[in-house]
C-alpha cells in the first residue's frame, strides 16, 4: 500500500529528472552549452507544461520535447555567443 504523498513525491521526482533530460537534449540538439539550454528551457512555455503535467506532456520523451521546443517555440533559435544564425 502506498504511503500518503508517496505518489506525488514520485511524480515530482520524475518531472525534475525529465527537465534535466530535456535540457541535456536541447544542448545536444542545438549545439549550445548547458547553461544556454537551461535558459532556453526555463524561458519556454514547455517548462510550465511539464511542471503541471498539462495534456500529459510529461509522458513524452525528453528528446521529442526538446526537438519540439526548438521547432515550434518562437525565439527558441536565438544565436548563441560565438555562433551565427544561418536563418
């Protein structure tokens, strides 16, 4: 039998790990430092959606969510210091 609050604690832990995985996937996919990927993630609508579990978004893979953020969120492809935008 689950202890009270155990399920909520497990879900919070899972979401925190998912956020870290998304940030790592962003850094790799965009070729940017982790610090920049963290700023990008926490400045996006995606971070709020993951935090609340809106639309079951926390059930998708970190790689899919990172790619979706880069493709669909305006301002997500900002030039990184030392790199030029090719758009």
